[in-house]
C-alpha cells in the first residue's frame, strides 16, 4: 500500500488506532469517526478517522445489499444459506481489515487504501 506521507504528532497514534477498531462496530464506528474527524487538529488522526469512516460506510452498504439479496433468496433455502455464508465472509474480512489497519496506525504508518485513501489524504491536507 502506498503511504500518504502524514506523520503522527507527539500525542501519538492512539486515536488513529481506535478509529479502525471501532469501525468494525459499524454505527458506533461511524459516530466516533465523525466526531474524531470533526474535532481533532492532528492530520494523522484525521486521516485515519476519515479513511476508517469511508471504509466502514462502504462495508455497511455492501452488507445492506447482501441482506436484501438474502431476503429475496429466502424463497430458496440454498440461496439464502449461500448469502448467509457470503455475509459472514464479508464480516470476517471487515474484522481482518480493521485489525490490520489498526496495527498500521499504531506503528505510525499512514497506509492509503485504494480509492478512499486518496479522498482522505486530499481532505486532510
């Protein structure tokens, strides 16, 4: 992943790490990331909060689409069960993403994700 070139301040990397970990708890993550992005003056923290916010919103949209498809496939039990498995895989991938990005933030790295990383960097800079 490309680095955004944003370095942490003396206050550390704590809020950047928390932004990703709370992102897994979707609605709570959205609220906390909006608050952190709006109130923090540290570019490193704002970058990670916005990147986590955008990614969490994207995951929520994907999960909503999967839920609608699962409800439509409820007629056929096999289709419904397949969609449940897909939703579990999506949730596990979001958990893996959250942990990985939290580790990156705790190490002081500002790794940019495809698409949302550029948006976050442009809004923070």
